[in-house]
């Protein structure tokens, strides 16, 4: 949408195509979705309205605002931070620079937990979940929405992240079943009165985590819109990417009841290392890597005996 084209009537349909093409050329993930998010914000409507009225002409003020936002997005500022919202598993979540932007790779983590829970009749009668490094709360809130009887303990070391998570769990009406805990990795879970060391009848049913895991040798290749804008503390996992993942894999099984799962997202390049670590724990019956939506071995799933 060149500035000199003010005499041209720009419709919703044309604006979506223009933005989607520009974002695709820039290599941004989900360019069409990003275009929809920006335009819906500028027009003050939901995304569905864009398709119900595709020939709506944009005003000069709307075009100017959109042009400014697109320029910022093409300069690597995340659209999700520009709009203050990200979509995950079909749900909207408030996001800003205090938390990571939810990504499609994490969808596999949700799918594995839901499939396991739904395959066991009666499991929801006593369903306690721990979500480590909860960030925006997207994992905790999504699991609580889809498992109506579940209780979730969601922890993070960042008080600022927990503030964002609080907004999101209230937004989705699950605040009565999610307890937010501040602390380092498993510490808040280990000290919680509802959690005893795992056995046949105690411990959490599912322990899930999306901790910082980008290894130092991969940091240079991280896209600028991630590296320069999202919280580094929630991204980098130390020299080999296993500083936090490793602790969760070594210590996590202790707090999971028999028949439960440990489900952790990690760098695909460290999949074999992760499997080796978790299989050394005496309570792990089996472990495998599940592929994310990009076909990468990024989600480790361990069954607890």
C-alpha cells in the first residue's frame, strides 16, 4: 500500500492480500494470520468480520495507521506484541515483552496430554497437572479449558510473566482451577501441599514444561523478531540448551504419579540427549520424541511407572 496511492480504494480483501504477501516475502510465520490480526485491530473488529465484509473500504486514517504498523512488523517487531494478542490452540492470549509468544510447535504438547487423558475413563476425577515455566499461561489455560475437571499448578520464576498469565487465566474463566506459583523450575511444585512424591496414588498426573532451550550454538541463527524482542531469559538454555531442560528431565519424574506423563519441549538437536537423560530415571517406563507441526523431534514424552 504505497503512500502515493491515496486515490485508490483499498478494501479489506486487498489489504489482507497486500499485508500477507509482504509478510510472506519477509519470511514471517503465518503471514495471513498476522495480516488478519493487524487489520482487525485497526478496524476495531474481530477477524471473522474481515470475511463477512471483504469489500469494505478503509479510511485514510485506517490506511495510515496500518501502514505504520506494517512498517514496524517488517522491521522485525512481532505483530503479536503490536496487537497485544497471540492465538494458541484456537484461543486468544494477551502477550507483551514480558512473555514469549506462543508457537505452533507447542501444540503437540497439548495434543499428547489431551489424547492420553481422554483415553482413560475416569482420569479427570483426580487430575492434577503441573505446568513449569508457564510464561503467558497458554499451556495451563488451554489444558484447563479442554479438561474441565483438571486442576493446574503453573509456575514461573518471573513475577512479570505470572502477571500476564493471571490476565489470561481470568480471561478464559479458569482462574478457579489454576494456581500460579512463583519460583525456580520444580521448586514451587516440590514444596506444594497438594503434591507428594509420585507413587501409585500420589503426585501430579501430568508434568508439562516449555522451558528456555535454545543452545548457544543456535542463538546466532535465531530470527531478529525473536532475538531482539522476546525475553532472552525465556529463550536461552545455556551452552548446550539443556541447563533447564536437563533439570526437569532428571527431577520431574519424581513428582509424577504412576501412569502419568512428563511432556517437555526442547531443542530438536538435543532430542537424543534428552531421551538418554530421562531414560536414566528409575521411574521412567518408556520415552519417545513426538514431532511438532514442522516435523521436528521437539516434544519429549515419558511414561511414568
